C-alpha cells in the first residue's frame, strides 16, 4: 500500500514533464523519498502515515513538477516585465480609445447618418481597435520575455546618463503619435473619398485602398510600434533610433511598393485639375506627377524622423 501511494505520487509529478525527463526524475524522487523515510523512521519500518508526512513535506505534485521543469515558472509576461507592460498597455489603450473616438467623430461630421448607426460603427471600431492594441502590446512584451531582452539596466556602471532636455521623450509625444496613426487609419480606410474636388471627384481610389487594406494597417502598426518603443525608453536612445530606422525603413519600402503596384490615386482627379489650367502646362504636369511628389514628401519626412532620432540619441 505504501509503495503504491509513493508510485502514484511520483507518477503525478512526472506525467507533467517531458518524456526525456520522466525516468530520471522518477528515479531521483524514489531515492529522495526513501532517504526522507529512513531519516524519519530511524531504522524502523515506515508506515503509511510516515509516507504521507514525507509526501506532504515534498508538497503538491504540481509544484514539485514545476521545480523540475526548466520552463515551469515561465509565464507569458512575468517579472521583471509585467509592471512596465501594464503601464505601456494602459497608455496605448487610452491612445487607441481617444484616437478611435476622434476619428469616428470626424467621420460622423463628414458623413452624417442615423445616430444609432454612427454609435454602432464607433463601438465596433473601438472594440476592434482595443483588441488589436492589446494583442500588439502583449505580443511585443511576450517576445521581450521570451528573448530575455533587458529593458532596464541593473549594473551600476552601465546605468545611462541623465538625459538632457532634447533627449527626453515625453509621454504626450508618444501618445500624440499613436493617436495620429489611429486617426489616419480610420479616416483612410473608412472615408478616403473626403479628399475630393467640389464636384465630388475623389483624390484617392476607395476601391484600391480598401482592396489593399493590409497596407495602411501595416503602416499604422509600424508607427504605433515606433512610438511604443519611445514609451518604453522615455528618452531618445539607441533603441529608439533603431526602432525608428526599422519602422521608417519598412514604411518607405511598403509605400513605394503600394504606390507602384496599385492605383491608389485617382487619375480622373488630376485630369480635371489639369483641365482647369490649360494655359499653364507646367502647373498641369505637376498634378499629373503628384503621386511621385507625394511619395518624395513621405520619404523625406521619414528620413527627417530617422535623422532626428539619431541626432537626439547621440547628444551628450
């Protein structure tokens, strides 16, 4: 009976482990239990009560299994990341809620409709945005936890210097950046036709944009990711510069491919603009080449952002 109880206990522990560990752990536990029984009974024959006392001292099988399992104490997001994860998540969710509300408010002004339909569209968009923001931040910190990325310095000699004023990255700056990305995404996907001539000819092709919706979603996600890194650092550091370099570089490549591969801009818009100034071919040709001009401005803005992050991270 005593041996059966011991074997059941050992099985309860080892069944939670990988197949390569089970035999070694089972053998180790048998020896440990026998040693504890010998010490307790001092040469006398162990009873079932003695075995129960020893097993109680060892603890529940689940807890003991976690001690033998290298990943037993691992969590999706555990110490030392959880506190920072909670603060960043709260900030990003607030930015998402404010940005979605502002964007849907703009849509309601531009496209009035029945109030309950507008509220329903806002609530559905808000729910999707909050779920997406939660998933994004959680996945980011889960990656940090899995890779063991050091978000804070614990070695006194490696502590970063106190940043100067231009090196600081205030929270409101990151919140404004996240809010802008959200408003851009909602307006761009929800109401691209607002950019139009007085006669209603749109600047953008709504069909092309909505048919390639993952592209603006990725552009917004890259911007939110860059601002999230700034939230983590609270200063312009090497990590912020690398995040800006990666996010802006991917955004540039994505925008170039998007404008080259799909008719994002409506040609009829530029033809009508050119028709308004038939006597000025230079002005007309500018609008014909407007997509290239837009791309150049977009790339220039990204380059300035990377350069600013680099210079501010290098200041001493």
